[in-house]
């Protein structure tokens, strides 16, 4: 298997800087590339070496993720923690979005080098787009690529009816960012970041937005802060200035649909599929819905004791994911 020059460069660079975690992350990228190329033996070997390296590693000086099984004390109901294994190679992303995310990873992997020259890495990211288009998976991939834990803020525990309590809980979360380095995800961020000029705004909502703005502005931790929203238009305009990058997500295009289907049905797909029919059937669906439809088609193949999936099965599974009104309209026009 030929390894890309960029991965080799990153591997050598991380070794030169004695950045063990970054070295392991790049090694896992090489393993993922090997697996995608069909070299499962090499991929398994590299992953096993990385796992042994992590188990035998001595404590090192510098900002590292704190290995915790779950948040304790007042943070227990506010955060859930996991160590995702998702990588960007597992995703289908537009080139522009991929370039932004690659830059975020590169700057965080080279954080010490940047700080030595008086710069801070990009670590505040806003992900915006409709449901099911990869925002949460992107946060998981950033955590997986950096080797950091993913800590997801639980809004049902954060938002309360008592004056000032939500602000105090937000403060506790931002304090955690300093003590536990990780990727902190504020999913459905519009719950916290609703515009302060909204007609239904109440005093407490305004105070919550102000608290978040101040905490984000003064946050000097080394954690990565990600906010994800389905309704960017409802966010307070002042929030956009606080983020280093804004990544827009949309419904998959025809090329994205093809990559999603090929990735998910690699073990079942025949040599030829009618991509025009598949793209038409997938129109309007999210990335997640296309993936689910592929899984439904694959299950039908398995249960039918077949070895390949037909175009008609994929189209049928995609159409089943659409709203009844959409299916009815399509049937009237065909």
C-alpha cells in the first residue's frame, strides 16, 4: 500500500517534535488508509502497535487529556464522556469543509509550535446545517483524530427555571475545560445561543447568552469547543465573532450520495449500479438517512440469502426514508 506523502510528513514531524499522541494519531490515519486500500493485515498491525504504545506510555509533561470514566460531582449530570474512534476517512465531506477541519486538526497537533511563536491554535468551531448531515459525527471525528475525549453537554440538565443557575452550570463546564482537556460539544446550540433580540426572549435567556459570550471570550484552556446548530439564523449575531471557524453542512449532492452508498455497501454492491436512479431517489435526504437506507438494503440482502444488492433495492430503501407526501408526489409523476 502506498502511503500519502502528507501522512509521512506528519509522522516525521510529530516524531521530531516528540509529540507522542500526535504520532499515534497519524499512525492510526495510516492504519485507516491501509484498511480502506484492503490491506487489513497492515491496518491491524499498526493499530495493535499504537495500543501497546498507549498502554506502556509514561506520564509526560504538557496538556493531555485526563483519562476519566465519567464526570464527577456537579458535572455528573451536565456532561457525558466517550472516546470516539471515528476518523475523517470514515466520513463524506465537501472539499471546502474538509479543508477547514484539516486545518483545525493540523493547528491543534502543532499547538506547541504555534504557541512558541505567540499564536493560539483554532479551537472554537461552529457547525451549522440541517439534522442528520454530519455535525455530531464531525465532533466525534475531531475527538477521534486528536485522541481527546468527547464531552457532550446535556442541555436538559443545564437549562433550569431558577434565575442564575444555568449561568453557574455553564461556568462549571468552562472550568472543566481547563482541568480536563477534551472536545466539548454543545449540540443543539440554539437552546443556549438564541438571539437576545428574539421576540419571546426573557431575562434569564438574555443572561445565559451573555454568560456564554463572556465565558467563551475569556476561555484560555486548551480544550476544543464545538457548537452545533440546526438553526443558525436564530443564533445571536455576537456569537459568530467568537468562533474561529464556521463549517456549513447541507444535504448530500449526487457525488456525495454515490460515495455514501459505495462506502456502506462495499461488501454487497455489484459492479454496476444505476446511479441516476439512486441519486434521484436520495434527493432531499440527509447523509444519515442515506446511510440508514443503505443498511436497510443490505439487511434485505442478508435475510434473502443473496450476495449482492440491486439498484431497485437501494431505491426502494431510499424512498421509504422520505415523508409520505414526497412518495405520493413522486408516484403521481411517474
